[in-house]
């Protein structure tokens, strides 16, 4: 009998700065376990921003639940807290040191949103695609002997790496209200 690893992980915590780093490490470890290493940076950034918002804004307390779920080709990361007030995406001043969290989540995710949770609470979530977008193959180059202009060969390798870099799709918002 083949057993598949769980595709759901939940962590309940107080959204304090020391705990945010621990949850980021838990999310990273879970994504490595699911062989989704390519999503670790974006998922960690997103969960950090959402937990920071709970720490700054949620009332009456900072208790929240982080949930990551893998369904088909989408990873959903959500943070549930007990404050019914819906978050607002503000236009941060150019030199502001905070206020860009949800805008960053929107920019790095495929989609994101917020929904009420019961009578007193909400869930803020974002999704990431698990498969990379199709990338046009780099043109094949004929191999050269090692004696032929090695500096030029290095520059060509650098150029082909740029060709393989995938484009990011624009984020879509699904904010309720």
C-alpha cells in the first residue's frame, strides 16, 4: 500500500515576532517535505506579512491559525484571526517603513483575498501555482572547443540564463466587500 504525505498543515500561535520566524521555518520545512522547494521564498514572505499584520492590527488578542493546503496545482496559505475588521490595502509613502504588506502579498501571489470567518474573525489567504509557467526553450548552440575565446563563452551562458527566467503573471485580487 502506497501512503501519500498529508497535503494540509495547520499551526495555531500567538502572532508575536519570535513566533513569526518559527512559523516561517515550519512552512519552509513542510514545503520541502512536499517537494515544493521553488515556493518556499514566496510562501515564507507571504506568511510573514500576514502574521505581521495580525501582530500589528488584530484585536482583542494575537491568537491566529496558519494553514497551508496543497490542492491539485495550487498551494493556498491562509491566516485566520479573531478580529472581524477587514484589512485595507493602503498606498504607502515612498519612504514609509511599513504599510506595504498586502501589496507585496498581491504582487508575489497568483491570487489573494479575505473572507469573514464566523461572527468574529476573518481569513486572509493567497495562492501560489505549483507548476512553473511554460518557458520557451533557449536556442541550441554548437559546442566550442575550450581554446575558443572562453570569455565569450561565459557571456553567452549568462545570456541564456536570462532567456530561461520565467515571466511573473500579474496578481489577481479577490477582496470581499
